[in-house]
C-alpha cells in the first residue's frame, strides 16, 4: 500500500498529540494551583500565630491589672492556644535563611511575651514586618500566572492587604518610638493615617461581586464612622498645624492603628478563605481535564494503531482478491455468472481450509501440554527402574521392573505417534502423509500400546483383529495411531475398574469389489455409559468456544478432527443404554498382498477356555481366520494335554492351570501374537537345550560363600547362595539345580540323615557335592555313599572342570579368563614430583579417577589396594623394576579379571614385547597425544568387556 493511502491516520494521530499536549498544560496548571494552596496554608499559619500572641498579651495585661481568677483562666486558655499555634507554625518552617530569621524573631517575641509593653511591641512589630514581607513575596510569585481570573483577583487583593498591614505596622513602630521619646510625631511620619482609608486602597473593585466584597465595604465604612465619632479629625487637624500632641492623643492614634490592623487582618482572612475555595474548585476541574486529555490521547493512539492494522489487512485482502481475479480471468471466461460461481466455489474452499486450520489450532496446544506431562511421567518411571537395576547387580528375572520398563516404553511410543501427527505438518498445513504400511503390524502395535492403561484400570481388555486384513495398505499410519489412541484415552479415562473394553477391527470390504480399496471397520465398546446423547451432540459443535478441556471430550474431538482427513467420521452411540460404542471406517488403498503367517496347519492345538465367553469367541475367530484348527479341553489333566502339540490358555487364568508347558496368551489377542507363540513352541526343544545352568552353593559363612562363587565365573551359569538350613530347603522347593554344593558346616551332626532329608525335598534326583576343607575330619567313606561328588576348598576352575561334566550334558565352559571388570582408574608415577604434577595436569579430564604415586613402592601399593585399568610409569624413575611391575599387574588381571595395562614412558621399544598389555610412549609425548592415547586405551578396554562378557551371575538367596 502506498503511503498516501495512510494519510487517513494523520488527523487521528494529530488529535492524539493535541490531547496529550493539553494534558501536559493542564498538569502544569495543577502544579501551580497546588503551590497556591500551600502558600495560603502558610499565610494562615502566620496569621494564626500572630493573633494568638496578641490574644495572650491582652489576657496577660488584663490579668496583671485585676488578678482575678476568671482572668487567670482566660490567660491560661490564651497561653495554651498560643503554644499550639506557634508549635504548628514552627513545624512548618524549613531550614532556609528566611525561615531561620523568622524563627529567631518569633522566639524573640515569645521571650518578651511577659516583658514591658515597649519591649514586647518592639519584638512583635519586628516579627510582623518580616512575616508580612514573606507572605507578600509568596503571593507575588503567582500574581502574573495565567490561571482563573477570579483567582488572580484574590491574589492581587491579598498582596495589597499585606502591603496595608505593613504600613500600619510601620506607623505603630513610629508611634512606639515617639512614646519612648526617641522620635517626634509629624504629619509626614503618619501620612497614610492622616489621609484616611479608601475603598481602592485594597483593590475592592477587583474582587468578585458577592458577600466578600460587601463585607469588606461595610467594615471600611464602620471604621470611618469610628474615626468621626472619636474625634480623630481634630487630632489630624492639630497635627497639620504642627502643634504638639499630648501622650493621650498619641495613644488615641495608636489605638486607631490597632483597629486598622484588626480590619486588614480580617480582610486578609476573608480573602484567603475565598482564594482557597476558588483554588480547590479550580484544581478539581484541572485534575479532571488532565485525566480526560490523557485518556483521549491514549484512546486516539490506540484507535490509530488499530486503524493501521485494519488498513494493512484490507491491503492484504485486496492483493488476494487481485490474485483471484487474475486467476479467474486467465481462464478466458468473462461471463459474469460463471465468474461469480467460480468465486463462490473458491471462497468455500478457502473457508473450509480456514475452519480446518482453526479447529486444528484450537486443540493442538492442549494436546501437546497433556502429552508432555505423560512423557515426563513415563521418563521418570523408566529412570527409576533403571536406577533400581543398577543398584542391585544380582537381580534375576525381575519381572516387575522389566514390565514397568516395557509399559512406559509403550506409553512413550504412543505419545510420540500423537505428537508426530501434530508436528509432521509443514507451514501450518494439516494433511495426510501417505506411505505403505503393514496393517497387521500397525494394529497389533496400537492394541499393545493400550495395555499399560487398561492394566492400570484393571479392565477386561478383549480384542479381535481380523487376520483377513492381509494387504499392504497406503495411508498415514501415524495419524491412524493418533485416532485410535485418542479414542482409547477418552474411554480409559472414564471407565470404572474391572469394566469390559471390547475392540473389533474387521475387513468389511465386499469380496467381489474391484475398486482397489480396503474398508476397515473399528468398533470399540464398553459395558458402561460415560457419554450421553446430549454430550454426543455437543461433540459435533464446530464453534471453538464449545471446545471443552474435560479430558475425554477433548480426545474424542481430536479423533474426530483427524478422521475428517480420512473422509470418515466418528459414530458414537449408547447401545440402547447398555454402554457406549465408538465406530469409524477407514477406506485405504491396497498396495500388494502380504504373507504375514506361514504356519503348519496340521498342528494339533488345544485351548483351555477362558471364563469370558467373548474372549473365547474372539480366539476361535482369530484361529479360524489364520486357518488353524483347535480343540477345547476342559480338564487340567497333563496326560490329556500330551496329545496336542500346543495347549493355549489366557494368561489371566494361569493360576488355575496345572498343565506343564502350557502356552499363555497375553493381552491383547492378535493374529501376530498367536503366530509368534506358534513359532516359539516349534523351537522350544532347542531353546530348552540352551537354558542357563543353575547351581546352589551352601555355606554358613557369607563371605566365604561369595568368595567361592567366583570360581564359577568362567561359566555361563547362575549361582544361588544360601547360608542356613531354612534357605536351603526353600531354594530346593522352588528350583531345580544342576548341582548343589554343600559345605561341611551343614552336616556336622551326621551326613546320612542330612542327605536323606535334603533328597526328600524333590522327586527327581538331586546332584549333591560335598565341600570340605583340607583340615576336615569327616572320613571320605562316609561322604561318597551319601554325596555324588566331593570337592575340597578353596576350589578352582580346574577342580570344577573335573566334576561338572558328570552333572551337565554337553558341558562347555565359557572362554577362559576373558571377562574383565569395568574400571577406569589410572595411576601415574614419573621420575620427579614436578613431572607428576605436569602429567596429572595434562590428564585433567580424568582427575576423578587419577592417582599419583611418588615412589615405586607406593605405585605397587596403589595398584594392589585400588585396582586400576592403566598404570603410567616412567622407566627412568627411582626404584623401577619391570619384573615386579609385571608380576603385580598379572596378578591383578588374573585375580580380579581386570584388563589392566601398563604404559611405559621409554625409548626402549623392546620392553613392549615382554607382555601383550605393555604399551610404549615417548618420554617427550605431548599433552594432546597423551590424552588421546589414554582415551583410546580406555575405550578399547570397555569394548573388550562388552564383547567378551559372559552370563555368570551370583544371587544371594532370601526367604
């Protein structure tokens, strides 16, 4: 858009600036008004202090004459009022030079409060002179300020009144000097008094008409009448003739000056009160205008900004309309009717796209928040299980931990599919990412992913997946997972414990259809209602405001959104009050035929029916779809079961089954899970032949028990250790062992009876080996009839190799001495302490596992007490002995099965030929070369451990 098109914004922003500027001006007026108010308050305090001092002096003089109790009370009241007024006034003064002088003069007045009449008046007139000057200068500041006209009139009249008060004060000072004999009274010295008082002297004509003006005029007239009645004209005429005045006449003039002072003080009070009222009204008015101007300026700025945004949107819309127009005109059809119809069609497409995007955005953020929480919970569960496994190295077949890992891995996989379905879209596009996929694998994985959630609620999870869905299909498998997972999340969230949850996935295509499409119908049913008819209708609402944060409704809305991408919809019903059913149909393109199951259809299969009839129905349908025949057997008779190649049973009913080697069907039931079990059963004989060998080792000394268990470490086997008769009996009742090694401490009280008791614990023959020490007193003739073999402790690998072939068929020991424990400890010994520090600094990243030896003997001690993987030794170091070092390292390698190595700093390359684990480095090796070489050696050691580790485990048995 060109700049000229934005000129409509100029008046708006100009008006906004004007309002803001006026607001600033009004704020300045508010500041001035506040200053006037402060000055009026200050003047009031000055007048109040002066009036209270005069009142107290008059009360004092009267009391001094009468000494009456009543006058004493009056004096005390006057004194209290004076003290309060003076205190308030003094507290209002600052520390400026003017206020300091005023404070000093006031203190002088207070000091002379009870002094002679002349002393008091001298100090008081001096204070009034300074106070009048201060209040006059305070008002002069505001005299020329352009505020309200009435306020200005009040200020000018106040200034004139203070000037008249100052004149009176000057006249009274002169009169006091005359009375004290210091000066003579003349016409010139009392010019203001002799000329009389006029209306214009106090600018009465400038005052607003009203009560104030009338009151002032009346007071002036009253004072004029007093002058006439008291014969003041005669005194004035006598003074003009330069005649001397008597003391009484001078006192009469002083009395008249006091009345004039009272009059001007009264006028000042009236004007101050009127100024305060007028100023308060003005300040409230100005404050209102300030708020109004600033509000209007902000509103206009906002209106201008919004107008700018609208203009930009209109410009963008105009550009899009031009594109649409150009696109339509390219077709060459200029018919108005056709153009309008084309525009309407295009508009509908855009509207549909917009609604789709809006609906997607409305639910995307909510879903991501929920899924992130589930990710976090699953992650914490996995980390907890892994930590437990790391702490307990003897954990064998700990099903709870591994089931927990598997469950949370499935949760992560499901949530990953949900998140990926959201994030796969590019540039806000929401569509399908079509790829070929195997439906049997996809739907099996989808059903298996629900197991953690159904198990948590203890739901009866019944599934049927049609084995006739046997074509590779083209579709968006991620979004199919999201649809199914969202519906299941909604259902499981609301289901009560032990409810039935039934899932059926069927091929509903017409067998004769040649369309190349496969129709897959999914039904999910529950035996309880958690969503009624009104809620079902509400789910179809398209308005974004109708989206509910309630979890089940949220997930159902999400599933409906994705089903629209497949041109499908979610049909929800209440099954006539019997529960809820969720149904949808996916139409997917066939790619090619798959061969998912290659089974022996001649297998003799038996099935132990479950107590749930629906499960039995689904099992029968699944095997029929796979072309397998089976026979229901009711009895738990082992002899009957031997007539079949496979006997299937549901895992949840395994507690009531007495048939050995029955094949248990885990939930969910799918064709792939059945096929896997068939394959496993086929190869079961080979698997049994490869089962781990199990030994029982019995010794009442726990330390000796663990030490002797290491002799079995060269074998792929498990060794269970027991330390008491009770543990021995319990272990034999629970397990079948290839051989049981029993220390003599168990049969000290008689060999025959002990062995008889042990053999009675199992029907099958137990291979018993007596473990005796070289100092044992038990005769061999007593041992061998009872035990199958004997061995003396401490026994070694060679001793075991002699007797174990008697108990283990096809006995094959593991690779000899090739398993090395994981260890990354490093010890270094250079020729000097300084070199030790230098090389230790070069290996700074290994500081947590690095040790320094300052002598050769200390090096050997550190190797023996804290086994290490690498020993870095300088050939020229003091006390170095290659034979002693090799002996120590060799003992470490054989005794602890640790792949310990030696790195020699030497120029003699022949030294590395003495042992395969000796490596040579130049004494002048660089820091980088040394670090990289150590990293390489540690990496090789760890790799060797991982490659050659055998499956030996020792478990301490616990009852």
